[in-house]
């Protein structure tokens, strides 16, 4: 039996796609092994957003070749679509597949036997028009289900449309089928994933469905206890979606909403499709209907032309919002983007300083949010992670909690009371007491 191993860099979408490609191999009789083990074939799913994507890719290839010098190494993913020629020069790489080819690797590569030259199969991104259903399974207690791919927005800093193509979606029918398959495997939580998830519904460039329709249909699925929306653009997070989630027993009160900048001028330079006033409205609406909702925010520091005043506008805006944590990205120039041609770069040391300030603000926001939840009763989905005899999991509103390990807990939902901060863990968590043990 030939052995195959996988390595995934980047986002939830990549994880769902790696997992689906792995199942293709398993269905054909291959044995899936850990990346650290020896294998006949290695598939490396890359990311273009990762800083130093090239270095990281080289490192992973080297690692594969060290354990298995005669293995066949395939590179797929966003970096493979953007820089196929560059990747083909990396020592040890046997094949590079683009976005239109990555799900057809058996057809394209056939025997996985080394050739004299690298097999380079990366069509123009305009050829990536198919939608391939994908979900992760077996790696985690939560499953990432891909419902949408690509993006028709044109944000000035972003290479994703170049790497993943136009916005396109799975049919509601296929997604419900996948959700039922997932439910049959005893997974309790599905995270809806896409590049621009809120833009769900375009099939062959026609709007066939809306994201709201999908949400309503998924809510009826038996066997899945929780749905989480991975990330949604503020201009696509409509009142009707917020109102539905507030009433739903399955869609959890957790939103991740990219902001990117708290300055309207920088948002315009970035070609984002909203102003801060709309963003503020969205947060207020969520918090009015779901006071305990967790809200995460993406923000970029050091975009070209971001002055101290712009940055302080962002800082003060974020400070004023009732949000729970930040994902801070330091801007870095990307080839073939509008932002890279804008000039007026922010010095790297200033970018780093601003990033530090926002990381510290994020810690304060998270601690404040966690503190506001102490004493409340929440439901935890216990995960497989065990450290120092503690088990970890997330509440519906995305608080990371722990309690002493018990073999019966992984992948179960349990009502707990949130007691106090556990400062002994590297990432702050909350100690939880099962409600059944409270006197
Ligand atoms: S919405 Fe903007 S940032 Fe997000 S994937 Fe599309 S172009 Fe990139």
C-alpha cells in the first residue's frame, strides 16, 4: 500500500481542501500517514498570505525529502497558483498544480512517478471556475465546510482573487448533503468557510442563492449541534442574518468581521466596501440582540499612506467598539496588487510598533470580554487537546475553557459555569465547572 502525507499552510479553507484531497487518496487505497513519517507521496498545500511563503515552502519540502529521499512531492494551493515557476525551481519538488488542477491530481499526474523535469500544471486563474465541495474531517472535533470560493472584490492589498479566482459557490443541495454526511460521523460543530463567505450564492456568475437562504436551510439539519460562521464582510452581514442567528439554537453567537482600518480614508484607499459608520452599526446591532456575543475583528496596520493620525483613528475606533479580540496583520507588499504601486510606504519599524499597540489592545479586549462572562452558564464542546491533564474546548461564544481531563469528554457538549481565569496556560483560558457538579 502506497503511503501519502499532507502538510497545510494557511487558512481554514486550505484545511478543508487538504482533507478532501486526502480522502481522494484513501478512496483509491492509499494509506494516509503523519507528515513526520516516511511516505511515497507528499502533498503540500501552500498559502500566499503567509509571510515568507517561499521560505516556508522550501523548509517543508526539505523536511519531506529528509524522511523520504525518493518520495514524490506535489505543491498545491495559493502560492502554487501565483508563483508556479518559482516553486518549480525548489529542489525536491516533483509537481506544481494550480487552482484549476489541484482537485484533479490523479488525472493530471497519473502515476506519481518522478520525471526528468518538474510537472508544472497551473492554468490561468480565469480557468478556475469549478466549485469543488470540500470539508475537513478527522483532524479536529470541528469540521470546516467550504461553501464558497474565490472573490469578486478588489481590495487593494489582496492577492486572493489572483490565487483563487472569481466568486463561486456550492449549491444548497450539495452543502446540505455534505452537512448530513458530516452529522453521520458524529461531528458536533460545522464552521462555514469561504473566501468571501457572505457572498455565497453565485453559481456560473449568476446569483442563484443568498447566504441567508443557506443559513436558514442549514439550521434545520438534524445531528449538527452548532454552526459557526467563520468570517463575514460587514457589508454582507445583513440585519436578517443577525436577527436569525440571535433566535437560532444552532448558529452560535460568534462573529468574525474584517474591519482592516478604522479610518474612512484608508478604507477608501483599500477599496473596501463600507465605512466605519456601517461597521459600528453592525456591532451595535449584534450586541443589542446578543449581549454575550463574541466578536473578532481583522485589522491591517501599516497600509501605504497610513499616517499616525489614521492609525490613531483606527486605535480609538477599535477601543470604542464592544468587540472581543483582534487579528492583527502587518501590511506587507504583495506583487501585482494596487497597494504595491501606491507609494508612500510606512517604515517597517512603525508598522511593527503599531502592530504591538493593537496586540496589546486585543489582549485587553479579550480579557475584558472573558471577565464579563465569568459566573455565566455556557455550553462547551470539548476538543481532543489535552495538556497537563487538562482538557480544552470552546463555548458557543468562543471562550476557551478547561477542566481536569476525563476520558469521556472529548467531542461532547457540556453545560458549565465559567469560574475564573486560568493563568497557568500559555493562552489564557477560563476554568469551568460542570453544572451537574454544582451544589
Ligand atoms: S474581500 Fe477583499 S480581502 Fe477579502 S478575499 Fe476578497 S479581495 Fe481579498
